[in-house]
């Protein structure tokens, strides 16, 4: 095994200027950890793009290697759980944020962050899911935990053309739900229909700015990926006993609503945060994503496959909200 490897490095000058580029580094440059993996696949999430720009809320120190997702093969391990040749994946924890991530041919990772690649998934398929798909899976699990069954009525997915949104549409449809997908991208309508959405809505149809504390009940539940007024509209429009999951804030961080949906309709609002999801639950959820929840054609969700040298364009596009579906990265 060669001592050098290629990776995307983000640096910050003494004057505060942030730059990024592909660089060769040595194994000795990697942070300490239990398991050295040869990264074969990663993916692009909005958080990765923020990290690539040196966003202070994501990138904790410099130099930094972004990439909050990775899948590959164990090269060396000092942990009993893993040995050379094992196929593994990592999403969440501090990977790609406070610690060097997956936009590198090699990564060193704490064993407690790693999941053995479950039967039924290739390394590439696990990165089609990545953090976006895992977040969508957590949302589906929350709906099921609160007994929102397909017979209860349609489920709304907001921001449906994004990574989490497209994955949520596909997972819900696979689970037998009638999905109503809201998107601001006319170009995404055909994809969402192919993924299983029964109805495609515009942003305007799911954004009610009136002061009414409750709206006509429309959905049995919702997976919201955007926040703000759209989340407030979903909360005011969910049927009694329903459940709404929230994992995004691109439409704003304020939540202009009242307690009425909660005390008069008894709905549940569940926050979804995937980084520190407990490992036992994490392994169980990945097993479902590899098995009964796995959409019939994950590749349909992939909008683009790129190498390290081709990441700049997709990074700029996702920051501008111009990416539909998932971008996977081949190392």
C-alpha cells in the first residue's frame, strides 16, 4: 500500500481566506483512530458544501477534509470488531466536520463510528443513501413509531427534489404510503412521479401565510426538509393524531405557528438529527434500508456520479439549490 493518497483539502490562510483543492497527503497526516479504510464511495450533502467553503458552523479546524459519508474496505484495524478486508460505511458523528472525512482515498475512523456494510447493499448503494437517505429513514421510522400507517391518509414531503426529499418519497412509496411531494423545481416532477409520488405540489400549495392557527386537515403526516413557514403550514394541516418530522431549515429557522395543532389535534413534531443516532438503532435502521425498505431502483435517485476532481461544480450547484436527487462521489 502506498503511503500517499489524494484528497480534497480545505485550508485557511493567516489572513482568513479559505481555499480548497485536491492534494496528495501521507498516511501520517491522518488523524488517530482505530480503523484505516480505503474509501471507495462518498456522497455530496449540503453540509459537505458548507464544509468545503470553511463554514464556521461546520468546519471546526484547518486544514480540513470534508465528506460526511464514506464507504469502503478496511485496510488496518486495531479494533476487534473489524479486520482487514471488511466492507464498512460511516455517516454522522463528527466525520467530515470536526474530523477529516470521506473526500479522500484513505480515512482513519474510530471503530465506534463504523457500521459493517449490511447484506443487500453495495458500497455505492450505501452512499446513494448516505446521510440524506439515513435521515429519510429516521423520518419514516418516526412515522411508524407514532403509528402513522398507509391507511391513515397521504404523507406530505416538502423540499422533495433534494437529497432527503427524494429519498423520503422513495422510502414512503416503498412502504405503501400515498405520497404528496412539494417542490419548487418544475424539472423534478417527472423524477418524483417515477419515485412513487401520487401527487406533485408547488411550494405555494404548501405555504399558507394566513394567521389562522389551524387549517383544513389534509395529511396524516409529513416529512419536512425545509422548515420555516412551510413547516408551520404542515403542522396546521396534519390530521388529528398525525406526526410531522423536521430536519431542515432552508426556508427559515422561525416557526410561525401556535400550540393549537398540538393541543387540539394531538399531533407530534419530531426533530430528526442523524449525527449521534445510537449505534444499535443505527445498525438496525441500515438493515431495514438494505432490506424491506430498499427502493426497487436506488440508481434512479442519482443525478450525477463524480470523482474528486469533478466536485467543484456540484458543490457550487448544491449551495445554490440546483441539485436534484443525490450526487455520489467515486474515489
